[in-house]
C-alpha cells in the first residue's frame, strides 16, 4: 500500500514544473490564445478512454496540450475586462488550499481555515475602513457577493415591513423597490433576478457613469408617494465603486445620505474599486463608503489573488445569517459565538477561498496594499497621458482610477483598431460600447504591469492605428 506523498509525487512535480514554465513565459509570450476552442475539442474530447494514464503523464499531457489555448492573463500586458494577476504568496497559498482539501464550512471541523478566513475578514474591514462589527464571507466572485449582500438586504427590508421571507417566500410579500444607477454593472441585475426581485428602477447617471444623488432623491420620493405609512417601505439602493468603463465612483456621501433619509438599505458593488479605500490619497473617491449597509468586491481583481474569490461584508450580521444559514442536525457547531463560515455565504461545501486573501494581505501589509493599488492607478494615468498624445486617439473618460476608454474617430475605425491589437498579440485590450460609442477598454489590474508594459501597450495602439489608416 502506498504511503506518504508517493501517489502524488510525480503529478505534483510535473505540475510545479509546468507552472514555473507558464509563469516564466509571461513577459514575452503572445497574450492571446493561439488555438481555438474548436481545435482543442479534438485534443481533449473524443470517446472516454478504457484505460487510464499515470497521474504524472496526465499532467504532462494536460499542460502541454492546453498551453496553446491559454490566455496570458497573468501578464503585465493583459488589459482586458477587469482581470488581475496573482501575487506569489496568494498563488502558493491557493496550492496549499487544494492540498489541504478542507471543506471550510464549520469552525469545529476545519478550525485552521475558519480562523484564517476570519482573520482575513477582520483585516479586510480594517484596511478599507468598513465597520468592524460587519460579517465577512468569501464567495466565488462579485456576482455572488452582490447576491449575498442583497439577500441580507431583502431579508431585513421585508422583516421591517412585517414579512418573513424565509417562512412565507415572496408570493404576497410587500413590493420591494431597488434603485440603481444607469451604469451599474449587469451583475447587480443578475443578483436581483436570482433573488426574484425583478427589474430595478434606473436612476440617471452623469457622463462618467456616477449616479445622480438629486435624481435618486426624487425617485425615492416618488416610490414613497403611495405609501400609507403603516410600515416601512422595502427599499434598496445599489451604488457603485468603480465604473467598468470610466472607473468612476458614485458620490457615496450624498447618495447614502439620501437613501438613509428614505429608510433604504444601501449596497455597494465595488468589484474592483472598493480597494481604493486602502489608499489615503484616493479618499475623495470613497468618502462616505463606510456608511452603507453591505459591500461586495472581488479579491481576484485588484488584490490579485487566484480565481475564484469574491468578498461580501454586511453590517447587519443578523440579516446576513438569517438569509444564508441553515441548521441541519448533523452540523457540529462550535460553542463560540463567532459565525460558522457557512452562515455567511450561499454554499455549504466550498474551498477555503479566504486563505489566499490572508496570504496576500500578510505578504503586502497595509502599506503594500496601498502601494499596489496606487501603482495600478498610476499606470492607468500614464497610459492615458501617452495615448492621448497620439494623433487620432481620444480618451473618453476622466482617468481617476484604473480604467481607460479610447475611441479612434468613428465606430468602424475603433472596432478595426481593437481587432488589430488583439490579432497582433503583443497586448490584450477588450472592446466594448459605452455611452453610444464603440470603445477600446483598458483595465490596469495586474500588479506586475510596469513601464515596459505601458510602452508595449502604447506601441501596440500606435501600430494598429497606423496600419488601419493604411
């Protein structure tokens, strides 16, 4: 019978070797994949083999055959969507999480990972200036973080209106109204759909995508116009920290004040922007952020931990635990008052996603997190400045955070330049559409992006534009 690490040795050695080769290739490799999904289907599909391969050979086959179909997302030259890289400590911690194989749902069953996640949660709240009494849960990403935060909101606003959603569901419940900015992220709408809350009420935004607090005030007034005052109206307001095109932040101080005056729960979607609160000189962007009721973010974006890891924080701990908890008889509960991890997230079975967050924060410290975010903002500003100096390039947004949106005259030219940049492969930038125009979106999210990567990006845009002009 095999003992110790013998059954794992060949596979783990092979994986470590291929991982090093992959990471070492990032500074120079073609950013986009070189094989299509259709081409790879024949490699990885087909009939199920009758006999298996040794684990080490499986890993060699997997790494070698998959490599042409991989996107160099860990590269400092990757500026697509909003996707971060991976810090060394976070990556190594994630490997340990897989090796430990802990189902991190109970403090009593997995005390080490539960305590590590709790510590990461406390550091997260302290770092971003959020209320220390809040509960923190680790989920798959910002979509489920929004879902968890809005689940707590739904439970509380209905409870205040005299309705028990856990016992009675939504049929016959007092109508909830959720107010969102015109340029909120679609993950908010998705979370509301999951929660059976339907379409939100859209409030106008300014040209950078910030919600108009005065318009929000009017919209909330209209919503309360027909209320008889016998019970609080179930109202929710969703604000945004970091517009996906402009990087703009909603005016939290004004908007939260307005929402609270109408008795609304305030949720903040800060998938990549919440981390601005860690940088003192960006305080104007996040002023009033701490006054909200719940917050959602991704750790695999700005913090740069491996996929998948989102974070939800909720001030009203009773609401979050009521919305997320179940109480099966087989659960071995810890006698301590602290919440079990499963009480804070939509899942029972899950990996210890908070451990890489702990490792990232431990390796960086408060000053390191601020420096990392500061560097991303600086690189975005550097890109905007250099690109705006090119003839035919228009920077469409006020670059205050990590996003840059460009246009090259008409939409057809912008689409063509975007396609050429992607085909060239020196950098990756994603196309989008914003405020009625096709744009080339640059998201600076990787901790490794440096002067050389900025130069490569500017050169790639210059080359693509020159080629398109003929």
